[in-house]
C-alpha cells in the first residue's frame, strides 16, 4: 500500500514539472443556477526562468471564451514561484463547466506555443464528469 502511494506522488510530481506551470485548486463546484462564481486561485511557475501569464475564462470547452474579472489579469512569476489571483465570473445562472486558466505568454524573442493550465469549476454539474451532482 505504501508503494502505491509513492508511485502516485511521483506521477503527480512528473506531471507538474512536465506542464511547466500550474494552478490550484484544480476542481471546484457551485450550486445549480449560481449567477456569479468567484474564487482565489494560486498560479505556479515550474520554469527555471521568469515567466509571464494571463488569466482566461471559458465555458464548456476552451473554444468558448467568456469575460471574467481577474485580479491581476496578467502577472509575471519568478522561477519556481507562485502567487494568488482572484477571479469573478458572471454565469447568468447557466450551469456547466467553467474553465479558469493561466496561459503562458512566451517572450517576444522566442517562438513557442502558448500553453494553458486550467481549473474546472462545475456550476450545477460535477467538475470531473460534467454530469449532474449527486
């Protein structure tokens, strides 16, 4: 039993480092019909260099952006550092999965892919499955 716990911990560490940045918590839920959701998240930078991130919000899929109030909306983190940020999102009572993401902004002199790390906020639905809350 202890061996499986160690393997799980190692997998979690590998996933975090491979992603190069993270967000905590990753799963949240709110009651059905909630008109506004808000929470304080923590962004993490696993790069070995200072990196810039911006906050983005989506509903049901990353193809459907929704406006949200983030404080701050964009920030820079030192290597292996983290910082708190707040997000407020008006759902207008629409249930579904809302994604709160931090997007890595590559430096102008570097061609790189913009990567996103997202938390799933289930409003009236299970944040893991998207199905009804039990």
